[in-house]
C-alpha cells in the first residue's frame, strides 16, 4: 500500500470505529437491523415469516458476529438450519439476499471502518452466496 493510501486508511479508522469490540459489533448490528426492519421489502421476511423478536434476536446476532470476528465461542446455533426453516415457509429469493447484503454494506459504510469491518464485509458476502447456493 502506498504511503498516501496508508495515511487515508489511518484517518478513516481514526474517525469511525472498527468492529473490534463487542460494543462496536453491537452498535453495528443495531444499525444494520434498524435498516433491515425499516425496509418494506425485507422486513416481512424477518418479522412475519421468521417471526423474530428483535429484543431476543439482537443478542444472538451480536454473539454470532463476535464469534466470527473476535473468536468468542458463546454462539452455538446452526445458522443453515434456521434459514432452511424460514426458506421452507417462504422461499428466500436472490433479491432477498441482495437486499440483506446491501443493508449490511450500507450499515458498515455509514459508520465503521478498519480491518475487522473489511473482514465482516467479506464474511457477509460469503454468507449470502453460500446460503443462496444451499437453499
């Protein structure tokens, strides 16, 4: 990386948090779900089909991302089985995954930067692709 690129990345990282702590992950997951649940196209998948209770769901999703990004081992659920059950109730379409990923990227871009945020972006892209392929 060039010196100018490294300086820009350093300034970017200094101005917004990375996803390097549970508190930052919680802030990101909250912002992400605020976006998802405000979207009339994707919100019904979460609220009506999956029937999530956001108060119960957010801590689970935070634990999931803490596992993926920080190595925390508290999350022990099988995500594919959960999504297969949703898919059985209402087929998850490519547009659903695109919408989910778009909100994920937008929530990252709106307030998070750094190596953990970049890693989260890559993981989310793989998750969306793998789930689409498996469902």
